[in-house]
C-alpha cells in the first residue's frame, strides 16, 4: 500500500489561525467609522491684500522623532496653517509688484509621559498618562518689488491637553484634532487683528 501522509485537523487549524489574526486586527486597527472633519476656512471672509500674489513658505521642518508627534497627526499644524493661508488670504492687486508671504515658523506637537500611580492603588486608578503641547506661529510679510520688507504681522497660538492611560488610537487622534482646531481659531483671531493693526495700508 503506498504511503499517504496523515493530515489531522489541517483545515480547522488554518481556520483558527485566520480567525485569530482577524480578531487581533480588529483590536489594533482604528475604527474606519471614526472620521475627522476637514480643516477649512472657505466659509470665512477673505482678508484682501493689495499685492500681486500670496506665497506660503513652510519654514518649520518636523523632526519625525520623539518627543515630537505632529507627523503622526492626520492634519498636522503646518498643514492647517497652510490651509488657513490659502483660504483666508487673497491678493487683489494694486501693489506694484508686492508679494504677501506667509512663513510658517513653528508647528510642533510634543508628547511628555506623566507619572502613574503605583502599587495596588494604581490597579484601580486611571491616570493621565501623557501631556501634549501644541505650538504654532507664523509671520505675514509684505515684500515690495525690490525685495524689501515693507510691513508685517505675526500670530502665535498654543494648546495643552492630557490623555488617560486607556485612551485608544481614535480618541487620541480626536484629541489632537481638537487641540489643533482650537489653536488655529486663536491664531486666526490674532492674525486678523494684527493684520488690521499693522498692515492697514495694505488691507482692502
């Protein structure tokens, strides 16, 4: 009789392994139903400037290493500031070759680990395990046709938020988004006020 290898429970075993992998994926993959709104200022009135064009320069370069985490955000602060500049600043001409240049100088978010409760008490305590500090700043300059800075306005905004040790990935992204959105609103108010104060001769 020819030899035939004995295959015991091969199909059930593969099925169990697949089920285990799927179950693990369900625990670690962010819920696709959790979505974040798009950052936009298209609903806001434009800030008209008597210049020939608007330039947006991202001078801030993310480090991509701890303690910085802005590169992990779905909408990093630098991108949000660029969107703000695109949506709110409008060149209406009449500036004899002048340019309005928005330079993003700071757009970082850092993570700091917080101490946790130790011992038996710690087993029954949900601590705040991390603190996130957000800082964004930018300067808007008016550059004339000769390359000279003839006016400028600046704004800065910060936010700080802690998260509990049992926070999941989706809630963390929501926390980051809420921080960034709130800071951007502060930036928007400060920059508009400073533009109307320091760039009044260029506002239209």
